[in-house]
C-alpha cells in the first residue's frame, strides 16, 4: 500500500514555478527521489492556474514518509517555501491494490 501526497504550491508572479525550478536545479528534488521508499517526486503546472505548481510525492509506506519528514532536508524545503512566500494545500491518497478500474485504462 503506497501513499501519495499531492501538494499544491501557490504564489504570485511566478514564484511557485521559481520554487520548483530551484528545487530541481539545487539537487534537493533528486536527493528526495534517491531516498529509500520514494516512488515518485514530480512537479506539474495546472493549465488553469499558472500561479500554482502541483507536486506529486509518492512513498512506499508511512514509515518511508516519516523518515523523509524527519530528515534535515525538510528545513531546506521550508526555507525555500519562505523565500518564495508560498501557500500550500495538500491531499493525501492511499493506493488501492485492486484492479477495479483496469478495464478503463488503456495501456
């Protein structure tokens, strides 16, 4: 059972996109991707809201996510959020291991 957290970072004048760009260019995003239990760490921009960036952050289990949250890297991320004056909204999802929707998925 994996855990996915969608985090919406919203700012002004392109600050959310600048935050995501700095996360990538500084190597913080790659360090998170390299953490034990990280399954996905990707940024996206919604078509309807250019001032928001969506982070899709997936983990193998709660333990892996807890270890990530306890890491010193979280202070670096918090500092960048402050630098870009971002506001956040989060959604949390737990995977459904069934194939209930398989017939609707084109592969």
